[in-house]
């Protein structure tokens, strides 16, 4: 009887350990995208690439930005172990200013919340900086 109880206990313990081993892991190629200096109205779409390095399906439940000027798009279905996925981010480049935004990714991964960042500068080529020297016209000479 003792042997039967011991075998059942070990069996339940090994089942519990096996269940805990199945976990999704999200690994991003980079967690920061630098737009650099881009012109007003330029293409504001960039992509964060990731891989599910775990051994369970990865399900991204939400992807949110810190403001309405940045629109993230998450994958619809689960990402199977070893597969790659993308999170597309579109920044409104009609806003002339520095870019400093955070995109929060929530999933069933071992690390359930990941912060991604975009940065850069949107400039208007039609407006000249007050710091730049203007060429002298023939009237001023």
C-alpha cells in the first residue's frame, strides 16, 4: 500500500512539473526602433519582429500605445513555438516634433508585459530653422 501511494505521489508530482514546463517566450529582435530624422508626411510604418522561443503557443492579447498618434497592430492568431511574428507600428508623421513613444505588449509569455519604444524626429522641409544661416540676397550686399 505504501508503494502504491508513493508511486501515485511521484506520478502527480511529475505531471505538475511537466505542466509548468510548457511556457511561451517572446524575444524581440530589438525593443527600440529609431526613425532617425524623417520629413513630414513620410512613411511612418515600422515593424517590431519577434520569435516565440518557448515551447507553448504565444498569444498576444493587447498592444497599446501611449497616444493616438501611434497606432500598433498585433498578430491575430497564436504564434507557435519557433515561429516568428510582427507588431506593426504606424506613427503619424504629419506631426512635426520629436518622437518618443512607448508601445506596451501584453501576452501569455513568461514575461507577460513588454515595453517597446520608438524614437526619432519629424521635420518640415518647407520651414527653415532660425539657427540656419540664410543666404544674403543681392539687395543686402
